[in-house]
C-alpha cells in the first residue's frame, strides 16, 4: 500500500496523550523539548496535529482561546512545528489554513520567527509589533525600585484576574488560574493595599521564564522582575515588548542578553486589545 502524501494526511485534535510526540517534534527541529510548557498549552488550549504513518507527528500547533467560552474574542496560535523530514512540502501552510478556517471570525495573534513570518503574511497576518527575547543570569547591582512585592496568595486571585483582563483586553481566567500550579513563583506588587501588578516565573529546561509581567509602570515591572530573580539561581529568560525600552535597558545592564526578535502579528484586527503600556511580557509567546 503506498504511503499517503503529506497533503492527504488528516489533521486531528491533540490530547495529553500526545505530549511526548509534541516534545519529540520540538526536539526534531532543534528546539528544547519543553514538556512542561507543552503540557500547560494542551490543558489551557487546543492542539492540532498531523500523524506520521511512520510514527510521531508530521506537524503540530496549539491555539489558546480567550474570552467567553464558545465565543472567543481572541485566539493565540503557537508552537507551529513541522518535522524536518516533512519540511518545505506545504504541511505548515495546510495546518495553518485549517486552524484559521476553524477559528472563523475570531481575531488571531501569534509571535513569528523571521523564518515563519513570510508564511503568516501569505495567510493574511499583519505585523503589529516586535518582542525581544533576552536571557542570562540576573545580577542585582542596586536595590530594587521602591515598590512593595510579595508572594501571591489564593485571596489575590480575584484581583489578579480583574487586573489581567483590564490590561490584556480579554478574559484569560482559564489560563491565569493555572499559573499557581504551573509556575515556581507568582508575585504581586502593591500600593496602598491594592494590587498594581503581578508576574510569574516558570521552569523551562535550564531557565526560568519570566512571564506574564503585568504592571502599572516600568518601576513596578522592575521590582517584580527583581523579586522573581532573587528567588532562583537559574538564568532568566523573557520576551519583552520592544516599546518598553527602559525595562529592556535595565535587564541588559543586569546580565541578560538579546537572543532573538519575534514579530507580533495579528489577523482580523489592526492591533491587540488592552493596554500595551502595562503589558511588559507574555506568559509565553506561544499563548500571547
């Protein structure tokens, strides 16, 4: 029996049973396995993939929906991967076309690498900004900004959710409520007993990823990042909106270095909802 061509292989929904196959696919393309992140994304979002008749996955991606259940106001696409042996055969384009079609009129966003950007532009995505990935051992060279931070408690969740929706622009309850279990640290910043920012740090291979970072202003963001850095010996990695020039300069002065730039792209909307001035870093570029 002849082997089906890549264009004939069906696209199906992924489940947690596909976690190892997803991690294998990441490794195949030279990415870290990131099983912790894959598990989170497959819980909070919906994975789509194509099975390889020889075993494993030909391709995969994850879509995280935000807003009312069943009526999302925004969808974030991430972890778009095609196995090396199936690359440059139109598989990624086919998978993306299917996902865009399934999402209907729901606006979409994604972070694109330079290699992936041409495909997304072909599909109608527009570049609306850039994020700079930085990584390194954070060195505290001076006292943190005079902003009070502390570990978040269960009682803070309602305030965190309220602040997050205000800043992000859509409801992310199903994602943010998973942060306490997903992250190693979840901290809030306060002023007069009111939460003015929050941030998390979660494990990813040899690093601690800092994200999300939601803060009233740059000084608050600095205090949150510094407080998270003091709680780990691992290198920090984060993706900062390039418009936050002061925060970028500050982390670079403390040991973090530029790793890559990604284009922030949208489909169906001219720009992302919410207030970018208080949105310093995403939870992960794979989920917006």
